[in-house]
């Protein structure tokens, strides 16, 4: 973990953007869905896709120090080559201050012989020929909110979005490389199995462990916890799904 000068609060890292996302659903609390495929925003979501990079940078560079500031591009993003082969997801909040980006994640798709990042970081975890074009890696998962209960809810919705996409597109083996503390946390939410030992990953400036996600079992858990949201997301794709209700005073009064 690199040095961070001060504690950066969740409130400070949550971007507030001008967006018409809730114009047709002004009473909805959150909007959840796919933002981009292979680095190309879904029609009408270019601003929201651009904003998701703000949350990524603020969290990984400013708040946690998991990425070095030297990796940030001139446009202020941490965009990398894997974004061009990823499906990106977002969770947005209808807040009195504006539309807020409170959750993001991406699924990196294995293309041909191009390996997933986890294969490079943890080559001991895989044998030649283990993975195919239907293998994916969960990456850049971020949920941030001032209220712990809502942050937890945002994370559940991100899991549901990714699992829905995996099911809709017949994707199969799913991996992630995560911190050991996050591994312990995630075991309460989804089914994961460690496939290698903890090791220091220079790219992430931290100790990480490779895991594989049990998709069928995880779908059962998340659907049960979220009242069938995976099924809702599967039916809605590629459109946004609106969930929850907000008090009148908290709704976005105007958008650009």
C-alpha cells in the first residue's frame, strides 16, 4: 500500500454529474446497468461512462493508494488496455446534490490467446489450455457511500449485474485477484475458492490472492438476497434498471 497523506472520505470520492438518467424515473433511488462494452459507451451513456473513471481514479489513487498517480493519463483517468475488452457496469444514485456515481465494476473478457491479467500475475494458478474465450475476470469493483448499509446494497447490485451478464452471454469460468481481507468479506456474499497463494502484486501495490467465483452458487445467493434482481437485470439488458424510492426532497430537481 502506497503512502496516502490523509484519510479521504467516501463523500469526497463520489462524483456528482449532470445527467438525465433519472428524468423519466424521478422517484427512483438508484439506476443500475451496463455502461459500455469493449470501451464503447451504451447509446446515451457517454457522460456516465466517462464519470465512472472519476470514481475509479479517486478511490484507487486518492483514497486507497492502490494505483500510483503516475498511471493516470492526461485526461485524468486510469483507463488501461483492458477497458477495450471489458463490459463496464455502473450504479447511480438519485441524490439531492445531483446524480452520483456510487458503484462501478468491469468484466474483462479473454480474447483469443490474450491472457487475463490474473494469468500474468498468478501464472502458477493455471495450466496451459485451462482457460478459453468464455473465461472472464472481475475487475475494478468499487462501491462507495456515506452510509454503510447503502454501500453494501450497491455492492450487491454490482454482483447481480455481473452475474446477470455472465448468464446472458454464456460466459463461464470467472476469476478475480483480490486482497485477503476482501476475500474474507466476499465469502459472506458470493461463493469463491482460492486458487493460489497470497502474493505481492507490484501493479496493485498490495498483497493479493487469486480466486475463482462459483457462478451457479453465487447466482443463487445473490438472487435470494436481492429478491431476484439477477433475473430483472437479465430481462432489462441493455437498458438501465431503476430500483428503490427516494424522499421528495432528495430527488434531482434539474438535469442538463
